[in-house]
C-alpha cells in the first residue's frame, strides 16, 4: 500500500514539474517573440536613414552629368577620331 501511495505522489510531482516546465517554455517563447518584434522595429528605424541616402539622387552626380561635355550642350558631336563634325 505504501508503495502505491509513493508512486502516486511521484506521478503527481512529475506531472506538476512537467506543467511548470511547459508554462516556463511558453513564457520564454512569448518573451522571445516580443524581443524579435522589438529588434525588427529597431532595425527598420535604423535602416530608414540608410535607405533615404541610397534612394536620394546624388545632386553632385546630377550636376556632373548635366555639365559632362560642352559638346552635348552646343549640339556639336565628335567623330571617331575626336574631330568635330
């Protein structure tokens, strides 16, 4: 009879331990999901200035293209030998 009571108590203890571990794992999973969302938000906010710089046309480059060759502005062209037509 005492053996049965001990087994029963051990089974209950094992069940309680398993449930506590399960709850701890669920809590940990929720915390990790929240941290992932926070990190993603931080990364998005951190990348916004970088994306703006990448997408913004470089004004110096635009001016350089506009002023690239005086021949294009005066509608003169050069042939293969570099002589004006």
